[in-house]
C-alpha cells in the first residue's frame, strides 16, 4: 500500500526532522557556551579593573618613596653629596668646598667699633 514514493518521502521527512532536532541541540549548546563565555568575560573585566585600581594605589609617589627609604635604604639627594662628571671623566662637586677659615685677628688694626643699640644725637 505504501508506494515507493511515499516511503521515500517519509524517509526524507524523518531525515529532515532528525537534522532539525540535531541543529536545535547544537544551537542550544552553542548558546550555553556563548553565555558562559560572556559571564567569564565580565568576571575577567571586573578583575582587570580591580587590578588597575590596585596598581594605581601601589604606585603612588609617597608609597614608592617610603618603600625606597625603608627597604633599600635610599636617601634624598642633597647638593653636598652630588657629583658631576665632565665629558673628560673628571669629577666636580655640585657645591664647591668652603675655604678654610682664617684665624681671627686680635688687635686694634682689624677690630671694628662695637655697634651701639641706642641712637646718638
């Protein structure tokens, strides 16, 4: 009773139905993977922003200076400890050394009159 054409059409409809079911199943799996990937991307983005804030907090100039002083014993430079190197290799200090102090002269020749605190008329 069922002719060959009807049997062929029935097989085509069943094959198409099975293909449709399989395609829907794959579609749902892909959607689930996509949703999980989006969720993970949001988590990673949040983590990245948190790390950026932490990085900015760690790199503040005051914190860096404090750590440099405490952990590696760095000091702030002063002109007294600064040396300049010339292209020829010679080294000169930033602040020239003070000339040696001459002994104080005691006598009338080098003495100045004492200043008075009151007015003279």
